[in-house]
C-alpha cells in the first residue's frame, strides 16, 4: 500500500517547511530520531527521494515539492471536513458568515433584521480572507466582492452592484472636489494610492504603502500618507478625518453571497434565499 497516513503528511510538511529536522521536530513536539525514521519510511514506501540531506541542511527534490503541495491540500481538506462535520451535528447552531470588516455594513444590517441576529454569527476578516475561511470550513457562507475576491469553486448569488469612492484625508485639496477620475487619484505625488494584497498574496508595484488591515489603512489616510478607492458602501468605517469623493470611471463592484457547491445545509439555502430577496426589494 502506498497510501500515506495523516500523521506522516503532517511530519513531512513540517520538515519541508522548516527545511531542518531539528526545528521540525520541535514544532511537532517530538524527538528528532523518530521524525527522521518516519520520513525515511515514507520515501521507501513511495520509492522516491523527497529530501536532499547534507551538512548545510535539507532541500526539497522535485518529487518532494509535489508532495508538499498535495499534502497541504489534503491536510486542509481534512481540517475542513472535521469542522463541518462537528458543526453539522448541531442543527440549532448559528450559521457562520465571513465578511471583510467594514464592508457591506448596511446590507448586513438588513440581512440580520430579516433572518434574526441569533441565526448568524458574523466572522469579520481582512482583505481577501473570505475564500480561505469558506474552504477550510471556518465559515458556512461569505459576503464577497467581484472583481476583487477569489470566487473560484463557489456558488454565488449577486446581491448589489455599486460605484466606488476615493477615501482621502479631509485636509487634502482633492477632498473638496465633487468627483474624481481614476487617472486623478492614481497620480497624486504627495498621496500615493494604497496597495492591497492580490489574490496570490503579493502586492502590485507602486509607491503607495502596502496595507492589509482596515485599521492600518484608516490611520494612514488620516495621517495623509495614502488614499484608496473602495465600494461606496464600505465607507461605513470612515473616520472624521476622511472624506469620500465619487470616482466616476472606476469599475462597479458587485457584492455577492458565496457558499460551497457541495453544501447540503437547508439553513444555508434559506439564508441565500433571504439575501436574494433583499436584492429584489432594493
């Protein structure tokens, strides 16, 4: 049998990420010799060399890199399955809805009014984290935004489409304008546009600061260090030191509710129907 056990996958991932048996053993809370033997047994069973060992440390072979990628996926799926199974055993539990902090605030208020605040637990997260929370079983549904969020592999229902605004320091000359264009907000020498992480976690090139959290961003704008362009409804978190100005040629942003296609939850289906009904009454 070539099948690997979950324990063996965890051992291998630790070694592959640390590239050091001693550090991996410490991370796993075990002694180094049994860890080394376990990895050797995995290599023998698979008939391939996964790691190159020398005095300078450990490096992954091509086969080792493949196993690392596949093991991470498999372990994540096991973790997600465990979480969903435990939650499914309690039909009275509230659904967990993941949403970016500060986004779609009015929509969430309306949804809670319709379905009842006790039926939904709100899981606030930062930019682009909703997809991961859905995939790893931490959330049942998520509020997401096209074209910014990773929607691959999810079923979705559109809830609203809106324009975007620039959030500027209140004392900046552009804050007095009635409207702006993308060209104008992208070329402000003393106020470079903030850079959010992309779907792969990297940041786009540019002079603006790299930001990840709403609180970090809000303070940088208030300190006249940056500006940003966001959906109009997201300005609910805006500080007194901020001003929102419409960006007339920015692409519209569509807010969606997303869930896993394999979901068999009647509660999830009911929540999606309630959210869709809000769109129809807007």
